[in-house]
C-alpha cells in the first residue's frame, strides 16, 4: 500500500482532479473512467461521482494507494 498525504490549498478538490494531480491517473479522462468503473472508495464507501468534492479529513483508496487529505 502506497500512503500519500495531500494538503489542500483550497476548500476542496474534485475527485478526478485529485487523481490527476497526484499522477495516479495520466489524464482527467482516465481518472473519470476509473471512478465510473467503481474503482475508488472515499471514507470506506464506493464513490462514483467524478466531481465529488474531496475535503480535509477524507481518505481515498484507489488501487494500491491510500490518500489522506490534510
């Protein structure tokens, strides 16, 4: 498991943009497809909304990554 800490510089970041910003997905389109294909959990629950607003305290699981939002 790869643990990543991501510090927000604003109130939130959209889920697909987070995956792209961390270079876990190569493009926004790829990130959207992964979310649609039910590959992403947020706070232990499946998340299929591409534009889900990720906020401080959220924990995202995708493939072998655990991303903690600071």
